[in-house]
């Protein structure tokens, strides 16, 4: 097998894995954890909002909102923000639907 054929084979295999298998696997695992945690991301939304609205009980430390903001910044990062912007620029408004539609499953993956 020559170098060009090997490169072509590896490129096609890589494209197939990252286009179909990884996305299906992530979505499947997200659905599985959503089901196993009994829709935690929907069930606990009232508690999340209550904790965020709650003020600081002590002067020391950080508020619940500050902890939430730090946690989200660490999880989201600039790569995901720019990734969505690029997806919208390339794919149009449908990218927003895909992101919002799949994000509730990915929230459960972040929780686990």
C-alpha cells in the first residue's frame, strides 16, 4: 500500500468516525444519562433558579451566582462560543436549532 492510498484510507476512516460514530455516541450517552437521572436538567431547574437568586449568607467566599458563572466559564470556554459563531456563519440559523435541541442532553453529560 502506497502512502497516498494509506492517507486516503485514514482520511475517510477519520471522517466517518468523527461525522457519524462520535456524534451518535455522544447523543446516545446523553440520552442514556438523561433517562437514568430522570431528566435531572429539567427536574431541578426550579432549585437551580432558587439557589442563583439566593444571596450570600456570609461575607466570606463567593455568591452562588459567582460560583455558577465560574463553573460555566470553565465548562463552556471560548472554543464553544466561537464554535457556535462559526457554525452559524457557515450553516446558517439551523445551527442554533441543532445546538439548542441537543444541548439539554449534553447538560446531563456535564453533570455526570
